[in-house]
């Protein structure tokens, strides 16, 4: 068994710029598993890729070495490599997990047959609440009934705070393996999720109450960019980038105020985890990072996919309901929700995100009450109340 080998399911932006980068720079062999056969082929040809941290006029380049790849459909080799690995990470999105989990389960069975009851830790680098519960239940569907999953599988939730924009076509033509990112490089992980000792490597930040840190990401970090995108589109529909929107001091203060309302709700949810001044510093730091024009993050990319971003367990509705339930102020969050319902930004091809077209058709044909109940998960009473709040909004 190679304890210095990590298998990473998902060779996308977070997989390469963050998880792979952190473990490679800490001396691990990094093996990516992905459905993109062309990307995997290039990895195996070059055995390295470049990560560029960008902020202001500064660029810092890192060659991420000792890497290779396996195609997900090459199940035999995936299972063989994973069986001998020291640790695993998944960064494939919830839909990608459907194809990943059966292979993970088969590998866990083979691993036990070969090595006995040696645990395997799985770092869950997904943008999901309660991701550990979801993956545990999905794995159980493919494991024998007597498999001791709670003993042998460490499900390690994370709070991924790294911002990584889409690569342009020009960037991809220049180097299909390279990836850009901001300098922020702290990987927050659930300390109690590990069955083996927590890896003693730089950039890893183990936390006791990971649920609080996951919600910090959702309530503040995930909320801030969409607030910028939705308010930016409402007031300046011609602007492309987040940093351009935040040049408008009025919008920047609206975003800051709404983020502070989310932070106040978070403090009520987890009163013993975050000092209030720490959350304020976090908000200030995030706004500074949103202003990083070298990331090139767009209003369209950040704001699109309304069905997901306005869902009951996501970045606007969750802090809104928390503030409402705790009797706190939420007018800034309502303003963001109002702007989100009017969001029709288009990408570089001049087209709206496909499902956002469907969203606006449903909104027009079935009405806001339907959207509030079916998409946002509000009760009938909550839907009526928040519809009234929207009418009262000065937006």
C-alpha cells in the first residue's frame, strides 16, 4: 500500500487547482480519475501540469508533478489503484457522484479483501450540505450488508473556499492542462471525519465542527458572488465581470450589508464557533477577493443555474430562512432574491443558460407562488409572506 498516493475523482478546476496541487506539493503521488479521455491522455503524456495563482499584477506559477490519470470507465485499473491508495478525494459534483460511487464501493470491497480492516479516508470536495450523509447512504447501496462502513470509511467533509474561474478558449488552446486560481489555499476539512491520522501537510486546516464551516461557506462565501451578480445585472446589465459590478459603491455596500445579515444568521445557528469580528473580517476579505480582476469571474457564470441557486438548501434561501426564523433583519437578502428572479444574463455566445430559460417560462406561466414552493421549498404560508416582502422591496 502506498500511503503517499491520493486518488482524486474529478480532474476539473477544484481537483487540479486545489486538491491535486495541495497534495502534490506535499510529496504525494496524485492519480486523477475522470471521464474526459483527452484530459487523462494529456496527463499521462506530460505527467505534470501548471497552476497559476493570479491576483492584481502578480502571478505565481507552480508545476504540479508526479501526476497521472485513469479514465473512469477503465474500472479495473481504477479499482486496482484505489485499493492501494493512502487517501481518496472526490470533486465531481452531485451528478458525477452517481457514476463514481459504484466504483468506490467496489474498490472498498477489494481493499478489504487484500488488506483487511484498514480504513480509507475520502475527502469530499463537493459543494453540498451534509455531503457525508449523502455519500454514506449511496455507498451502502453497493456494499455488502455486513460491510462495516462506519469503521472502515472516513467521510471527510470540506469547506472549499478557493475561487477558480472558467478557462477561456485561448487559454485552453495554449495549454489544455493549465488552470488559474486565486492565491487563497486553505483546505478546511472535518477533523473528526478521518479514520486514519489527519495528513500532516501544509494548507490543510482540520476543524472540529465542520457543519458550521460548511454553512459559513454557504451563507457568506457562496452568497456574496451571486448577490454581486444578481444586483449587478439588475443595475448594470451590460457589465460582464464581478469586479466591474463592484466598482459601483452602491452595489458593493448592498452586497456587504446582505452578507452581514447572512453572517448574523450564521452566528445564531452556531453561537460558539465564530467570533463576530472574525466573520466581519471574512466578509471584507471576500469582497477584496471578488474584486480580483485577474480571475475574470463573470456575472453570467456566477449567477446562472437559477433552479439550483434558488433551491431550498442553497446560498440564498438557506440564510434567508435562517434570518427569518431567528427574527433577524433580512431585507438585504430579500433584495438579492428579488434581483435573482429577474436575472436573464447571457454568456459569451449570447445565449441564456438553458435551464434558466425554462425557469423564466415557469415563472411566467405558473407564477411566483409556484416557484417559491416548488423551487425554493417555502411552505404556503412562507411563500405568501415572502411574496408580500418582495412587493414591499424598494427594488
